[in-house]
C-alpha cells in the first residue's frame, strides 16, 4: 500500500522536539518494514524546509542546509514514490475550494489532498486529521492514533 505523507507528519518524524516525534518514527518504521511505500509530493518537501527552519516554531530550528539535506534524503529514499499535481488534481483543488468554502489557510492541504487523491493514494500520514477528513476521500493516520483510521 502507498501512504501519502503530509508536512506535519514529516516534521514530527524528523524534529526531535516535536511532541509526536517518537510515535511518528515508530509508525514509519512499522509501515516500511511491512512493505508499505510512502507517496510524497514536492510541495511537502518545500513546506518542510520552510517549517523546520522557523525559529518561531522550534527552540532549535534547523539551518536551511540541514533541512535541505533531510528533505533530499526523503525525496531520494528507495521507499518513496514521487507524486505530482496534474491538471486533474488542480481542477479538484479548485472544486474543493469552492464546494467546501475553504479559505487561504487551507490552500496547501487542499492541493496536497487533491494531488494524492488523483494519484490513487487513499491513505495519508498526517498530524492534522481534521484538516484532511473534510475531503472525505482519504483515510487519515496520525502518530497518536496507533494505527486507527478515520475518513472514507
């Protein structure tokens, strides 16, 4: 099975001071050991670099160089499948923005959900279940859930 990954989960997995760090690392290890794959869109690595280098978010933010190296390790990992937004994903993005009356703070998550949905990915590793459950097309798996799934 391929599980999409969102930025929040990737941050949790890579930043030791994150409250869900150990749970995220453990979940990734279990999934990959069981033969699952990780789907990753390029917007996740860009947002990851932005978040982990922000001194307002972390006591010990990474340098841009450190963050880039981690992002590149993820992007080139053998367990990771690259997933790109296409025309259908972009059209779904616009549809959801209108149908669900989503605002500017929901743009990145909406495009990510549309990208994964159009790629046939039906499972998402996230620390933000409520943000993605609204789309009702993907099972959200959070580190603290210990394998429970929500959504359709």
